[in-house]
C-alpha cells in the first residue's frame, strides 16, 4: 500500500488526526478534510515536515446535503485519485430523542450515514477499475445495540457497521479491503461535544486515541471486517449476542442518563 493516497474525513482532530499521522508515517500521500481549515493546515505542515509526504487540504462541511458530490468534484478538479477512503467524520449527542435539537439530529444522520454512503459510492467504481483500494469506516461499539437516550447516534453507527460488513463481502473478490473500526469511549473531543464525556461509564472506559487509530490502521491493512479495540469493548460487543435485546436496551437506558439542563 506504499504510495496509495488516503482521503481522511474528520482529520482535524481525534481519531481521524491520528489515522492521518499513521498513513503519513507509512508513506501514503494524504487528502485531509473537515471544517476547521486552520487545524488541517497545521496538520498538513506537520506531516509534510515529518514524513515528506504530499498532503492536500479540502475544507468542507460534510453534513451538507450535497457534500459528497462537492468533495468528489473538488478531487476531480485537483486531479486527485483516492485509493484509500477513511470515513471517520462523525458526531453524537446524548439526550432524549424529542429534546435534542432537530437540526443537529438531521446533520448527524447526513454526516454519519448519508455522506459516508454517498462518498463511498462515488469513489468505489474507480477502485474497482484499478483492482485495488481500501475503505476504513469508523463505526462504534454503539453499533451493536440500540441506545436509549442517544437513539439517533446508535442507529447511525448500526447502519455503518451493517453497510461496512456487507461491502466487505461484496468487494472481497475485487481486492478492495473494507474494515469497520468500532471504538468504545476514546479520549477525543467527542466526549465533550456529545455530552457523554463526564459520565462515569465514559471516563472509566476511555481508551487512548493512538491505540484506537493503530487498531483501525492495522485492521485495514489485514482486511479485517470488524475491529473493536480493547478487551472490555470486545467483551461488551460479544455479550450483546448472548443477552436478549430487551435486556440490553434496558441496561443501556440505565447506564446512559441524559444531562439535565
Ligand atoms: N471518541 C469516542 O468515544 C468515539 C467512540 C466511538 C466512535 N467514535 C467515532 O469516531 C469518529 C471520530 O470522532 P472522534 O472521537 O475523533 O471525535 P472528534 O475529535 O470530535 O473528531 C470529529 C471529527 O469529525 C469532524 N467533523 C465533525 N462534523 C463535521 C462536519 N459537519 N463536516 C466535516 N467534518 C466534521 C471534525 O472536524 P471539524 O470540527 O473541523 O469539522 C473532527 O475532525 C466519529 O465518527 C465518532 O462517531 C468516537
């Protein structure tokens, strides 16, 4: 995979930023995208200086309805070819379904689901023609069960996991790797942004972001369908197969309490 170009969405912070560093360290040219142009630009400088790789920055709001088309057009106008697509950008929100800002929920579905599918659909045909490529989708351990008090987020991640597993099988004979990285709580800006960061369950289980990114990077290299970093997280995901769903969802409801404002 030495000189293959990787496009990383949500590369301005957290897991996406760490993944970008790993791809750069392995010699991959990069295309970084997110809304925060200043952060992307300073990461670009750092990666060019440290790893001497070519890095392009595309500032974009991927929650916009036509975000994937716009991004693909920008790639085409810069004559950039994407060999590895890292669909990482995403966010969540703790709270009761009927109380969370509706615009935020719609944007969440657009970013976590719609843009991820649309961008993949626009870029995969070229990978198929070249008979090589890779897709790393960032799901979550939230994908393995319904999430009362975070209903939309859990559902978006269940979609990402199902979609990724199906594509993994479809694209096996095309020599295109598809991996779904399913982190549990991870020390990034996600905790504070989603309102989950202060909960005991999040704090006591949070993993370091480097280890999570490394697991995803290795998983894609070895074309593993699902990567769940951390023993506790793997155990939790496994238990959802043994425990009846009505029990699991009630447990999540008890553990995941909305912040009262
Ligand atoms: N941290 C966790 O506990 C955890 C656990 C499981 C799964 N995940 C998943 O991991 C992925 C990365 O999150 P993280 O933990 O690294 O959180 P983070 O540090 O908050 O990073 C989120 C990234 O997504 C980008 N992003 C957010 N909204 C965007 C938009 N509208 N358009 C374009 N980019 C946007 C952000 O960049 P800008 O703000 O610059 O746009 C940022 O680069 C997400 O899909 C998340 O669901 C996280």
